[in-house]
C-alpha cells in the first residue's frame, strides 16, 4: 500500500477522534498510587453482568490502536480486545462502553473501578506492576522507543544525533530513556521539553528540534497522519528500549485478571491453531485436535474455572477474529510490519499458552 494514500485514508477518522496523545508512557501523578486509592471491591464480573456493559478505558485517539471511524464508532487494535472480552463475558461484542482517557488518568480510572479494563498503549514496567494496584494482563504489542527525523537530515542511526536537539514530552519515560541512552553512548544532546505531546509534535514540525522521540508505533502514526508527504520523514529502525504494551486490570480481583489473561491468550492461540472468525463455528465440532475443540466449547467443562460458560473463547474469536486478523485489520494498513509481534514459530515473540 502507498503510505501517502494510507495517511489520506485514515486521517479523517483520526481527526474525529480528537487530539493525538503520544507515547502512552507518562509518569503517574503524585497521590494516585494503588495503595492510596480505595479501589472498588467485589466481583468485577458480577458488576459487569449486573450493569450489562463492559467499561473499557482507551486512548483518546490513536490511529490503528483506538480511533473513531467515519460513522463515529470506535475501532482499533486495543478496541477489538475489549469487544472480544465483552463477547466472552456478556455474550455480545457490542456491549462495551468505551471511555477515552488521557495518559495521566489512565491508571486512576482502573484503580477506582470506574473502568473494568484499560486497553491502550501502556508499557508494562516493574514499578507500574508493583506500585499502582494494577495487573498487566499480558503483552499485546511489542514496541520500543525510537526517533522521528526529516529524511533530508541524513540521520540513519540514533548515534548520528550526537549534539542534536530533541523534542520530548515532559514527565514521560522517553525523557529518562533518552538521557540514559546518550550517556551510555558518550554522546551529547539538547533536550527540548514540552508539557504535552501535541506541543512537542508541533515544535518538531516547526523545525525547533532536529528529532522527536517516543514509541516507534506512535511516531509511525505521526509520520502518516500529520505530514503531507510521509516519505519526507523517517522513523529510525533501531530501538532504544523495550516497550511491551497490553491491557491492565485492578490487582484485587484474581478472577477478573484470569479472565482477561485467557481471553487475550485465546486470541493468540487461535492464530496458532488456524482458527479464524470465518471457520470457528465449523472447527469447534469438526477439528481433529481436542485442544481446539476444548477451546471453542466443542468439549464441555472448559469455562467453569473462569466462572464462564464453555463458549467464551468461541464467542471472542467469532467477534473479532484471532490475533493475526486483528493485527491485519488495524496495524498492517499503516505499513507497520509485524516484526516482534509475529507468532514465535514465525520468528516473533507471541507465544500462546496451552489451551487445555
């Protein structure tokens, strides 16, 4: 696909979603730690069933991950995870209330129980996993920090940015990561810090910085959606950091954590097993593989330990397709290669757990 055509095709949907927020890796404001906020108690599954909808916190507008289409409906990689989850626990992928949330509020909305799950580009780190009263369900997308530079600059590697000025958003992990990278390499740079991602982006395109840094996927989106000629800019291929991103739930409900973990894994496993949106109904009864039939509800007893019926994974896969289908629908059209997000057998890092 011609990437310039891709940007024109996707841009109206992105603009409808609101301002683009970068990175998804801001530090949490003081006083919002998991031990300082009294999270809603009780069974999350029971509350979801009582209200009849799943409350899903998403990005306010990020092409490919969560964006409004021309009909005003939320679409995207992380949006589809919530639809699969709703299909599994409520029997209907449409029973989702999508809650756009800024990066500095994303953990609070989960801690307080206002959102049942956070599904957006949020990096799994030690401090977030241990200090905020939340659990990361798993890694849904492997990313890493990079730089966006003008092609005419001739920059091909991060080390070529020695002495350069770099646009960075204040209070993000990108700020610390950049400083540590240049220190390790014995290089110099000038940090040009902005209060929010939009300011950093505008400054970069105005020529106030030689480069801009955040997660590579976000830079790819900016290159496509915010430039008239995407080929005039380059996202450097080298990654400064590991940025594993995935859904997040509160840490005080083990059952809800397990449900989320296994719904996500079912999407991975379905791709490995060759189960698709189109053939799931047939394979649940006709597959010669007992693990496939068990996952899809063709053999009884697979949902009991989660507090669900036996068809939970079948409904999730039928609603959104397997992981590869979701990736192909939302990420591939942007010109982003699967890379690390391929199945392990294809040289990637996606390794489904046994569905038995």
